[in-house]
């Protein structure tokens, strides 16, 4: 291996060596502990240390790095206390995740490290978000993010590279091409000569670097990083290396030809560098032995500390209280001046007021800038707030939601407009796995609002009509808001933006231009999780939300023989259980109306809540009325049949007469 072309100082060379060695010796120790059952899984980075160490050393300590499962060297080179790392792997409370997640699945803002989620690719888009924050704030900082060769086949990789290139984001994308993705060799993973060539398609610069040569990694990456700081842009690096152990320890390396392992063992990044340092009299054998014994002592003493740390004390209330970032809601009362506006204008005003209040708030979405979005909700915003804050995005929902996560890591609020709520499917993974779980896992909140234009009744067919709130109410860690009136839409949208947790904000398209109300001017908010009684009565409770609220009102307005509690839930998570329970205890009868198809929808959940809490007060079975369990048809007659309203009127009358 050629180390001779380096102009590095002796001290730097020794530092690089020591950092690689620390990572190797920790791993060797962990492999022993793994066999003793003292830690859970282990993903080995043995043979790949030069990449983690070289990249980390090239960055300033306040520049973010997003490592993967084989990048122990990133953590140790950033000098994370070893006792805390060891506690993390043992599931101790004092680790980075209070025992809630294992191995390298955590981040630490203090050390500017954001760990992976198991799904591999999402962090590439998160790096874009961090870099976007750096670029908007002209900090001249670089963000480095890692992926394996296997991970480059994921959509997240392609979306993240594309967004970074279109927006000229200062991201160093690092591929560690180590020959295998689990057991599958690279020729079954991709079909191009070099992974670095993928950059060409995105209009991006790329380099291939010998990932086993610490001097090459450090000097080349340092140069590239300096140039990115001067001229912000993404650069793709393909590091050539090899995975010397199994995917994880239990899976072995039987499928790896011996000759490959032999060939790459001759390229070991640490042994080769040690030989170089000794033969060039930079270190002698005793120096190396001393460095090793100091590191080993450090490992052992930190392990002793970690062993003494406590496991988390299982406590249901504590766990549940830690799913969302705590936030003290402070009411801002509405202005007395009111204007009669449409539902759609209320959304627009809520956004506008929030853009004024938070001067770093960013809105992202397809066609939302000059064009104003397909529903024209952000019309004029780009002229008022500029292109940095009102961003047209490429068509890549996953990546943009990940970008929003990256912004949140940098304490920046953002709103993502899904062009239609249906298209959230293309960004489903980051929502349910990243945004929802991040705070619980390692205390990093996702300060994001996803705006979801949704709903049927407009003849838009199966892919532009869904109301898919139940996919998200099922997932702990997400808040779900679903207003039915302009006043609520504006106040609740403002509150959703104030809330530091991820909120899915459903806007029923059929209400956009059909529902008007006198709405206060200026900024006001409304608490999330509070239902609203639209009518009061004694005979029956109707529970609903969104567009069906208006249908229910229409239907009960025709009935003058009975009185109803009509509850508009307004927010589904948190759900105002008390409003439901106290009303049903009073009326003794409940009917739940939802636009979503029946099976597994919110009505089923509410029905169970009523059964469990009001059984002795019920005078009749709880009735759910919902759309058919089919996709949403386009033709009007079929769509009307799909929707629940005719059935609702029949069921309501049956229940009244029960
Ligand atoms: C979306 C997803 N699919 C599959 C897996 C299972 N899995 C975990 S790591 C891995 C291989 C990753 O290979 P590569 O990206 O090359 O990284 P390496 O492990 O080689 O460092 C697989 C298939 C996963 N974690 N996430």
C-alpha cells in the first residue's frame, strides 16, 4: 500500500493509526462479549476502519456525520465516551436510547452524529435536510452520510442524490463498497462498472478511493471537503473495501470465497499502516504495544463503568409519556375581526401566519412555488418569503420527508405539502419509521407538518380520493389532525406547526371551496386533541370528523323528532376520548360515521372505546357506518354507492327506533 505521497505531520499519522486501532480493539472485545451473551447483535467493520476514521478526521467536529452499522470508527473518532457506548449496546438506561433501541441506532446532537434506522437508505435524505439547513444559513459546513453498496439500490439513495444535486446541497455521500450486501455479492446488486458512475446520471461529481488506505482516504476527503465548503455541492465517493466478517456475527462468511478473504486480508488497513509507521521509524514496536495497552485499559475501565449501570426500569406511564416531545401549549386567542372565507383560504392563512411567526419555517412540495400548488394554497408565497423557504421539490416524497427530518435535527420547522394525500405511500417509510419513532428512540423530535389533501366525492378515482388517516393513527409517535371547518382548519394548522412533533394534517378537498365561515384575522391557535360538540341532544351521539361532519349535520337538520350530540373529533391523535365517553353515557346510543372504508378504520377503534367504557350505559349496539371495503371508484353512481351517506341515514333511523 502506498502511503508515501503524504505531506501529513507525524502527529497526524499517529492519530490516524490510534483511532483505527481503537475501533479495531473495541470490536475485538465486543466479539468476545457477544459470544458470552453480554451484548446483542454485532455488525463488524473490521477491515473498513480507514473509511470511518479518515472521513471523520477530515470533517470539523461541528459538521454532521450520519454513519451506518459498520462505522464504529465514526463514533470513537468523535470521542463519544466509551462507557456510554458500551451502556448503549447492553441496553442500559444510560446508553443513548434508554434501552429502547440497539447497536448503532441512535444519534447524539452533542457529537453531531445522527445514527441510522434499520431501513438503511432514509438517512441519505436526512443528510440532505441537514445540508439544506447549512446551505440556507450559509454556514459553509459539509454533511457526510454513509451507505453500503447494497443500500444504493434503494429508492432513498437515488432520491437523495437527485435532490442534493438539484438543490446543490453540501453533502458528501460515502458508499462503502465492501463486496456484499448480507450474502448477495455486488454483481447481483447492481449492473454497472462502478457505483461512482451513478453520479453522472444526477449531474454530480464522484471519486473512487481506496478505502483501505487511511492516508489516501484522509488526504483526498480533506481536499474534497474543503472544496465543498467553498462551493456547496454534493459529491459521491465510492470507497473500495471488503467486509472481512459475516454480515452480522451469527451469519458467518461461508459464501465468501477463501481467495477473496485472503486477498483482502493482505490489504488490512491497520496492519499495513502499522508496518509503514514502523518501517519509516515513525513508531517502534514498543510504541505500538504501548498504544495498544493504553486503549485496552481504557476499554476495560469503561466496560466496568457500563456493567455497573442500571437497566431501564419498566414503567408503562414513563414509556408512554416519552413518545412525544413535551410541549407546553399556550393559547393565542383569536382576533375579534373576522372575514368570511373558504376552507382553502383558512389553510392558506394558517400557513401565512406561521411563515410570519417563524422566520426559518420552510414549506416544501411539488409545484408549490411560482405555481402556488395544485390547489393554489401557497399562491404568492414565493414572492413574499423567497425561494429558499418556499421550495418546489422534485417528485420524491420519501426524500423530501427525510429532508424535513434533517431540518428538524437542525431545529428548523418545516411543512411538506403532499400534492395529494394518496401520494404519502411514496414516502411512507420515513413517516412511520423515522418521524414517528425518532423521539422515543433517542430524543430527537421531528418538528414537521405533513399536509394531506384527501378525500372522495369529487370523482377523482382510486388514487386521488383516499382518506388514509387510519394508516397513521395506528402508528405511535404521530399526531393526526382532521378539521371540518375553516375556523378549526386555521387554528389547528397553526397549532400543528407550533407543536414540535410530527403531525399529519388532513384537508378534505371537497371542503376546500364549498365550506365558508367567519374566521378571525391574524394568528390564533386551538388545542390539539379536543373534540367539538356541534349540536347537543339526549337521544343519540353521532361521532364523526372531516367531510362527513357536514353530511351528518345535513341529515340531522331534517329530523325534528329527536335531539343529538354531534361530535366533530377534529383531531384523531390525540383523541378526545372523554368527549366521546361522557356523551355516550348521557345518550345511551352511539353511531360513528367515517369516510374511510370500514375494516380497521377509526370507527372500529372508537366503537371499542365505547364498548369498554360505556357498556352499562348503552341502550343499543354501537353502529359504525363507513365506505365500502373496495378501492374508491371514479364514476359518480359508483362513488356515491361507495360513500357511506345513504347507509348512514338508514342506520341512524334504525338506531333511533331501536
Ligand atoms: C429496507 C431493508 N431491507 C432489508 C434489510 C436487511 N438488511 C440489513 S443490512 C442488509 C445488507 C446491506 O448491505 P450494504 O448496504 O451493502 O451494507 P453492508 O452491510 O455490506 O455494510 C440487509 C439486506 C434492511 N435492514 N432494510
